[in-house]
């Protein structure tokens, strides 16, 4: 899980990572490249760390992968904005309706 500590020291889960998922890859564009939350494995896990330079080289040498990565980042950003809107703007009734709509195929 990915989490941050709030001002009172309580951890707040931001996201759950499934097997095969990536996280922190957009931080290669940050200066300095430091992730803004903590990661915790809730069960025995294997984590692969790709060095920043190697990932940058891969993006530069493989335009198809770079485009796919950008689509993935954009999809995740839109999802986060959607989640934020639900948590901060909508009332409980509207959140329930949105949740039920999101369950539809």
C-alpha cells in the first residue's frame, strides 16, 4: 500500500498496489526525484527497482513504450482527480450513486 502520514502522525492509505503494478515512475521528472509517500508490503513481496537513468534511457530509445507510459500516467491522473472530487465535493448520496455507476460494465 502507498500511504502518507497526516499532521497528527496517523497514516492515510492513498493507494493499493496489485501484483505487476508500478509506482513512483513519474518521479523521474521531479527535482529531486523523491516520492511523496511511503510504500508498505502487506504480505511477502518481491519489488523491482529500476534506476532512474535506465528508465529514462528506455523511454528515450523506445517511443512506443514512452507513448504507452504517458497514456498510463494520464489515465491514473484522471482517476486521482475523479477520486479527489468524490471525496471533497460530493455528498454521501452522490458518492454512492457515482460508486454504483462505476460498478456498471
